C-alpha cells in the first residue's frame, strides 16, 4: 500500500551555484525544508534580492524506505524552476514555482541515492511571474516527500494530481457523486472500491466496480454552505488486484450549488451569500514564503476573525494545506495562476501548464468557485492579439477540464471597459485604487455603477482595493500620508460604497497582510507593500481591520481606534470607535461623553484633550480602552518623512485657489494655462523616456510596459497628482530632481484652480 515519507530535514544547500556534485558535499550549509534563500533580502528593499540558481542535495538510504515497487520524489513547491538529478543523472525539469510535481526515481534508486534539486528564480522570458509587485522568493519552500507505491497505482504523473476526481451534482435533496480514478500500469481484472463517508466517519455510499469511473448517490445530502456550515464528506478509494488492495487514495469534498448573478451577486445553495473578503499573499517576515502549518493556521484564524466569507488566493497556487483549511472553515475561494502584469509571447505554454496544475490539483476542493485567468495583464496595453488569444485558450481549457466552475480575472484599473479581452471569462473583477494612487474615494461606487449599466449581463466585482498604512498618525489624514488614520477613513468609505451594492459578485481587500515587495521604497519601510489590514509579522491589527470586523463578524466586540496615536495637539480631538453592536458609550477619565448609534458601525466622538485622558468604549458587554495625551507641538515621530523621497506632500508650498504638485492632472487641465503646463510636462517626460521607448510606442522601465497611446491609461493618469506620478516615475524610466519638482510647483502656484461646477 502507498506510503508517504517526509524528507524535509537535513538537506545540504549551496547558494549561487550550478555545479551538480557527484557525492554529498560536506562543506555546504545544512538546512531543513521549507526553505527560501530570500527570507531576508526579499523584503528589505532595494530590488536587489538574490535571483539565481541554488542547489539542495540529500542522500536517501533505501533501507530507510518501505518496501515498494515504485518510488516518486514529490516536491510541493520549488520556485520558480527546478531540475532534479539522481546520482548525477538529469531526471526532470519543472517550470512553475507554486505547484506540486513528482519524479519517478525508481530506476535510479540505489542503496544510497544522491538527490540534487537545482532551484532557479532568475529572470527569464518564459516562466510566470516575471513582473509583479511582490517578491519572487527562490527556494524549495514546501514539503518534500517520497511516495512509495505498488507498480499498479493511482496516477502520480499527471500534472501533480492524486489520480482521483470527485464531481458531486445535487439533485433535489440528494446528490449524485461521480468518482473518476486514473490508474498507472493497469492490470486485467483490477477493481476499484469506492466508499463515501460523512463527517462523522459513517459510510453513506459504497461500490466495487471493474470501471475506473463510477457514480454513487448520497441520500438526504448535507450541503457545504460556506462559513455557516462547511460540511465535508470523505471519499476513500482502493485499487484491488486479485481482490487485494494495492493502493489507496483519499480526499474530501463538499456538495453545494452556486451561481453568480449579475444583479444579485453570489448565490450559494439557492441563497444570496455576499462574498466580502480579502486577498492573501503567502509570505511573512523572517520566513519569506517558507511557511509552516502554524503560519497557515494563524492566517486563517485572522481572516475568520475579520468576518470574511471569501479569499482571493493571489497571485498563484497556494499550499494544499491552506486550501484544506478553506474547505474546513467555509471560505469561498478565487484560485488563480501567476499570469500577471507583463504578457510574454514566449510564456504561453507556461500559462497552460500552470493552469492545468492548478485545476488538476485543486478540483476536489468545494471552497473554490472560480479559476482566475490573469491579473492586470494589460498594463502594457489591452489590444495585443497574442494576449487575447492566450486568454481564449486558457478560458476554453478551464471549461474543458472543469464543467462545474466559472472563470474570472482581475483587470487593471486603467484598462478601457470596451477592451475585447474583458468579455472572455464568465465574470470579471477590477483592481481599483481611487483614493490612493489617484482620484478620490467617492469615485469607486459610481464607476462600478457605470460599468454595470453598460454591461448588465456580465457579473462584476472588485478584486483589489486598498491603501498603505504604517505607524504614522495625524488628526487630518490625507491621501498619500501612509497614516493609519487615512487607511481607516479610506476603508470606511469603500465599505459603505461596496457592501451596499448587492450586484457586486465579490469584493476582495488588497491585502489581508502586508507582504514582501523588495522593489518598493515608500512609506518609510522599504521592501514591503503595506496595504495589509494586519502587519507582515501578524502581530498588529490595524484599525481598518476592525472596520471590516464591524460589518462582517457576528462576534460581539468594540474597538477604539488610534491606540498608537497617543500624543495629540488639538484641544478637541476626534475619536473613532468600531463595533458591531447597535450602541456605543464613550468614557473619558470615567466621565461619559454620551451614547451614539450608527447604522454603518462607525461611531465618531469629539473628545476634550487636556493632560492624559483614559478612554473606555463600552458596547453592551464589550469594552476597549486607550489613552490620549495633550501636547503643545505635533509629535514628529508620527509623521512620515521618506528617506528616499525627493519631496514629501507636506513639504510642498500651497497657495489657496491655485495649483500645486498635490493637484491632480485633471484639475490642472481645467484651465488653458493648466493645459499648456501639462502639454509641456508631457513633452519633457517623453524626451526622458525616449531611451526606453520601443518601436511600437511602448515605454519600458523597471520591467513594466506602459502604453502611452492607450486612452484608458491616460484617463487613469488624469486622477494622479504630479507628486504621485513623480514618486512612481522609476517604473517607467522617469527620474525627477528636487530642483525640478520645486520649479514645477512654483509654476503651478501661478495657475488658478478651475472653478467648481
């Protein structure tokens, strides 16, 4: 019978080498898997983390393995490409850093077998991802096993699957369960024994068949119903040869129906079930992507605490353990491949193979409802024929492989709504950052309404929205200040706009956790994207976390915002309280400041600020405390001063009624003088970008392709301030000096703002 032997411990490791040793090196570092070589340099900034080839070596003693006829090396994640050598012989190559793959090493196995895995995360033009706003950690960062099986066994070679496909179809109160098995080295007269057990382990259906495809019936089926009732069945399958079991596989599954309605959103088992949740990256501080099970458990606990009903598992295939947690905890999942940001004409086969692995390995998970085709892939332009064809191929592939689920994709904000590729999948979602990268928070809902009106039969959601926050604070938060207060304000506004539009099939905050992005240098802490509701070490829940908890969680709580914002200048300060209870009372040094109700779960109090004030918020049986302290001058430790920034927003001279670097391009262009200024600025920028400009008019900088002839991109740029564009200039090969920016600001201070209509 099949046995799984974990071999995580005791690998010899050497960084930056392509040498394949003939014997186990004695001078290499000894590491345990999961392991990455970018756990430190992958999130410290500078975009200089090591990307190259590193080798893992281990001797496997046959005496330590169980008796078997076949042995497979199983690698659950090696980023992003890997080669396996057994006793010096090249055995297999795999492209794609996020999926399970196996190598049959039976023929090469000796008493002491040297296995070398050469793992490579260097840049190339064929394996996704290559361009994205996160770190591409290198390493053998998930479990490594030996699978010992009989000669005749359930398939281990087809795109990393289990050789077991379970398809439940609900009919009334019952369910028909189609079970397909795939056998390697099939024997004449073999039989398949299939048993289905309920959550208590009781057998509810069973059959023995000569066929590898059977259908069973569950009477009075218990449905999997998301977080309300994540009920799971277990399918146990045995392979019988001469009536003796030679192999067995087991997997869990759930029985549910769902649909995505353009007007009513997500419907689970015939009931409206709003999908309001978060996106998740898999890394954390000090570990990179080499997570342990307890890390996955902690992530799931936090996501459940915030009250989410859905997770977008971005931007790649996640650990099978986490998909299992999603099944168990009732999360509705968007699963996707890392076809992201930069379409590569030479990468088509990799998108196909990664999609096949994603679907084959995850087909049985009831939590997954959509397969994601791509993310922000039109950054370089939306009308590339090869890009469009690639999406048709992926969409058709998924529908051929899986008749039970829908397709979707995440669209970059500046993509024109009429772009051809938008009509390819069954559903779409948009990555919108109005109120952070450009525009204002109040643009989000109306934009979505307009899209929904134009395409009433295409289900639309929001796949990314968010803004960055670190430990910066002020009482008058502004877009771009990276303060916890602005992030809280932003999410208050977005919650009210998004959660009240039932037609949105799903909304996913970007992001649940801060994550590594080594190319980033903003917010005062380089190497991370700080849009998380929780810090990258999972130690601190930002105030915005509790705004979502107030709307989504049924667990009674009250939260006083601004706990890290103690020293305050103003005589009367605003204090915000979040709660899912109907009424909140606030006390200052034991004196009640009154009770308030709030249908939106956001309670605002004006608090006298003198000396030290101990605050206590009370909502029913729930209490929370904090402290504020009156100071004469603003505490500069609360204000972000970016070390690498040319200018900070608060350093810019403002003139009332006139433009500045903090004015959006659209507002500047509201007057003739403003239009002339922008025209001159655009001409100057084009000259700077000339060195990076390709023949077809696309500018390439920092790995990104920005099509300056794309109307959608130009429309998006209109909602950016000049300062924001200057801070992002490196992405497109533009560099500003402090003198240039100050000179532009002086000129802008002479241009009147357009009259408000």
